C-alpha cells in the first residue's frame, strides 16, 4: 500500500465514518427506566479498542513508510489526534460498565434507602458518561473529517482554474518608478460658500 494525498484522505474519511457509526450506536442517556445493557456497552468498548488499534496501525504505517518530502505528516497528525478522543470515549464507557455492574450487584437492595440513593447516583453517572462518550466520539469524527479536508488533493476543477489564472506579480508595485517629487507646494483650491 502506498500513501498519497488521495489514499490518505480516503483512509481518514473511512475512519471518520467508523467513529460516526460508533456514536450512532451509543445508548441514549436520560431514561432512568431504560439503562444500557452491559453487553451492549462491553461490545462498544471492544469496538473502540479495535478502532484505536486501527488508528495506531495507520500512524505506524505512515511513519515507517514516510519518504523524504512526503506529505503524510498531516495524515499522521489527523490519525494521532483521533486516538485521544477514542481513548476518552473508551474510558468513559468503561466507567459506564462499572456503574452497570454496581447496579446489577445491588439489585436486591433497591428497597433500602442508602442503596436507593447510591443506585440513583449510579444512574446519573451513567448518563453523564454516555454524554461524555458521545462528545468524544463526535470530536474524533470531526477531527478526522477536518484532517481529510486538509489532506485532500485539490479538485480537478480547482487545478484547472489555477492553471488558467496567471500567477500574481507581487514585486511589480515595489519596482515601479516613483513619480518625481515636486518641490513646489500643491495648488490649493479654496471654495467659498
């Protein structure tokens, strides 16, 4: 596999789509009667682990195969930035899994006031962590979409337009001869009312 701006942009877009899909799978926070299932959360943690591995592989591949003067650096930067957000999402989903385990372990204590308060607090933590995971996955996808745009080669229409446009002449104004300085004061026009 070789890297070039087009292949980099396509790989980055594919990864961004994977993060968008993960975000779409997140349980919706805020419904106290419908907590996410432990299995669903565990599957998402596993899928995020695979995505983090894929991000690492993309960074490693482009770093090892970087040629002198290569433009793979923006792609490496884009993939690397997404690792942070993916890790944050996985971490927060790990906290959701812990809270769900606590709820399962204390199910038989739901009538006791102390346990009821702790279980309600666990539900609030789950909602907060799901929102945090949603934000992290959105930021991962957004950062990858931005990196894809930065890496993408210019469109054929833009390239055609650039070839038709004459290059700007930046030094022309500075090299043009200056008008001779006048030693006589400029005539003043006086206007009456």
